C-alpha cells in the first residue's frame, strides 16, 4: 500500500450494514487504492471461499 499499488481484498463474508474500514484501510479505500469484495451476502456462519 505504501507504494501506491491498488489492492483487491476478497472476503468470505459480506460486510454488516454499518461496516466501515478503520485506520490505514479506511484511507486506502477513500483514496481508491483498496477495494474489499465478497461473493456472498452477510451471514453469521464461517464458510470458505472456493473456486466454484
């Protein structure tokens, strides 16, 4: 991140309704350097991300 590279962070679980990244992640998202994505809606179970 210090080099200005764009970062894509896949997450297993989507974000709760009022989620906001904190600290350095917040600054990176605000600057358009970082994006967090998820293939699923928010849930309380722990599931693994697979190719399927």
